[in-house]
C-alpha cells in the first residue's frame, strides 16, 4: 500500500567534502524524491547533520533508503524522525506587498503566527517565520490574498526529543564517538 506521507530523515555524518552530493546522489540514482534537504555542522567539530524530507514512500521504501544511507562510509547514524518523538521546524522569509490599507492586517497576521517583520520598504514588508509545516502553510494562505512578492523556504530541520543522536568526546584519544542513547 502506498503511503503519501512525507518522511523526515536525519543523517549524522562525518563532515567531509562532497557528502551532501553523495547523499542526494543516492536518492536521485534510485528515483527517490527529495522534497527538501538541509545540511549544517553540528555543535561537535567534524560532524554535520543532513535533514532530508522525502515523499511518497511506504515503509519498505523508507527502510530501503535508510539501509542505503547507512552503507555510505561517512554516515554515522540515520533516523526516520517519524519513528521517534521529534520536533520539526521550517523557516520562511516572505516579502509581502504592503499597501497602506493592508499594513495593519499584515502586522496582525504576523503577530498571530509569531512572525517578525525584518525589513520594511515603502512598498513591502519582509517577514521571518519559524514553525511546523501546518503553521507555515496557514501563514502563507493568509498572506497570499494580500500579495506575496517573494517567498523563500528553508526546508525542514528536525531533532529527536530524546538523546538518540548525540556525540561525545569520551573515547580517551580526543576523537568523537557517536552514541545512540
């Protein structure tokens, strides 16, 4: 049975040149769809986290993706965030047409969603918002009739609620080791 639910996969890797390309190449080479991909260094030097949102896969496809990611040498840990308690967020920057008659409505909508006005020009307001997929979608739907001039989305990032994805300098030789707790 096909499940059209999006899955968010968090991948802890050794931070080395070309790793994002290798991970995304694994997806494209096998015909898996990537909805969004983000990557950044972790707080632990030498490690990075890649967060991939993929769609349309049933449990078997997600399991196959996870197994193939785990085969890549610099990959240390792969977690489907849908399988554990997690927190997922997305960032948007949204430039809205700010006609005089719409300015107070834009401010009201921004306040409701906890968005910040980060730039103002005589013709536009630029908002920054952080939220889950539902919150971001709702904000965009409310701003669309006012007039969105430009919109940029970060893609999802996610983290487990428990300590399932940590690194620690505890192996005695100064090198980091990955712990699954």
